[in-house]
């Protein structure tokens, strides 16, 4: 019988693709890799309880986190991004320390600073460094709203979310890499590059979703822990959901108008509802808020504004809308505008009655001394600073401003003695 000229057609799979015996090991290995990737992903999603973190197996130790945070803060300072202002720095640190006192352990490691950025945002750095954009303070309606942001960021630190994120990212990267490798091998085995591209896209999408889910879990946990800090420190716990809702209404949550805080801290209706529900369970009444918050907010509005920006129309519009006596913060802001324009006499005229009516606010004393000095009334300025320091010994902003006044008056030796005493008794700061 003559030999057949046409060989037997190759066997085809159910998809119509030719079967190649050489591809069987490749397909088997791809299936094994894909199964391993799915197992890793499933193991991650199976554990629904919050991972409280374990310093023993964290990627970064607390000492390493602190060193990383210091480097980042130094970089921000070198770039001129920090608001180096003794008055607002002291206020923020005092506000943060009130919350940090509620942290079970390690509350003394927190450091708070303002960032010269008009966008609404705040962030936690490794090592307990909390940064707040000055634009967020301008958007806050009261002190409790600002405190709620600090408490949320502090919870990111106490729950070790940064180190845990790095550890989770490593696990997700492993699962993602395994899935991508499996997709490539399957594409090679079937001879269809489209299958490989589709598999890679699915793997990358899965890894992205896992990352988003991990971030959302962190945000929910930070809200829950942060509300606990707020309540223990005597702040209004409803300020957290109130602030989220205010930003949402203000921005409309659309397009480029979404505040940066929402982009870096994903906020959903469910998250707002959960935080409001948790706040409703708190039975402790909030304490009265300090009078320093409106002063610090208006000080940031003026000193952080661009050099060519005219802030005076803002206060003129506030006066027109208010009708009656302007609020303390508005009057203080007007004085700062006058001082910024070089009119120290006008600034002092506004500040003197404010100091008489609110003698316990160091921020007013410091600015009054600066205004008197700018008006050429050096002796009155030095006397004002001496009186203020008698009331508040070794207060950092008052001591720094008094030393500046002494140096401008040619009394550098007295300034040196004043600052040396401060340096030996108060933890030193860059200022």
C-alpha cells in the first residue's frame, strides 16, 4: 500500500488551537504558577480581621522609621516648604500633644509641623512626624475639625500602617509577579499573544485592587482609632465626619475640584456614615475650644500667602458680611495685614485692645511687640515683651520675638543670655 503523502493533521484543542506535546510541560508549569498566585491572593483576602502589626516582623523598625521621617522633614525644610513660624508651630505642637497624651505608649514621639501648601491635605511620615498643609487649616471650621485630622494621622502612626503597607506591598508584588509570569507562559503555550496581554492586565488589576483595599482598610482603622483619641482628649468627635462632609459639599466631589485630602485619603459615603455612627456612640461631652485656633488660622492665612497676594479684601468682605463687631480672629488678621504692609502703628492700634481683653493669649502679646517695634517704638516694644514673659516665663515664641527685638536694638548680649536660658531649659527646635 503506497505511503500517505499528507501527514495526519495535528490534534486540536477545544479552542481550535493546535496541540503541541512540547507545550504540555509549559502549560503545566503555568498552571502551577497561576495556582500559586491565586493561593497567595486568597490567603490575603481570607483574613478579614485588621492586622494590628507586629514590630518583630515589620519591614521597618521604629528606629528606622524615625530616621526616615527626619530625612524627609529635613528635605522639606531645605526646600522652604515648612512654615517656620514660632507662634503657629507652638500652637500645633500643643494641640497635637493634647491628643498624643491619649496614646497608650509612645505618645511623646510625635512631632507636628505646618507645610506651606494651599491644598487641603495632611500626611503622616514614618517615625511620628505629622504634616498639615496650611490650606487644610483654612478649610477647618473649628479646632475640633483640625484635631480630627491630627488624630486620624496619628492613628496611621500608632497602627504602624506605613511599615505594614510596605510589607503588604511586598506580598502583593509577589502574587502579581506570579500571575503575570503565568499569563506570559500561557500565552507562549497557546501561541496567542492576546491571551498573555489579557492575563497581564487582569493580574495588574488584581494587584491594584488589593492595594486599594488595603488602603481603605487603613483609612477605616485610622478613623476608628482617631475618634477614640478625640473623645479621650475632650474634642467634639462629630468633627471628623463633619469635616469630610464639608469638604465634599464644598468641592462637589467632581473633576479637578476634589480636595487633595480626598485623593490621598479615599472617602466614601459608607466611611462617613461609619465614622458618624461611631461618634454617636461617644457619651463624653466635648470641652470648650481654645481661643487660639482662630488666631492661628488667620496668622497662617496672612503669613503663608504669596508675597504679591493682597489679603486685605478678604477681611473687608468679612466685615461687610458680619455687620457687628468683627470676631477676634478677623481683627487679629487685619492687624497682621497692616503689619505685613509695614504699618506697625495701625497694627498696634488694633492689637492693644485685643491684648487687654485677652491677656492669656501669648500669640497676641508676641504680635503686639512686633508691631510696636515696627512702629519705631522700641522701648514700648521691649517693655511689652518683658511684661509678657513675666506672665509666661520661657515661652518659646515670646522669647524668640523678644530676642529679635533686643538684637534690633543693639543689645545682642541680652538676647544671647535670653536664648541661652531658653535653650538650656526647653527642648531645642530649629527656630
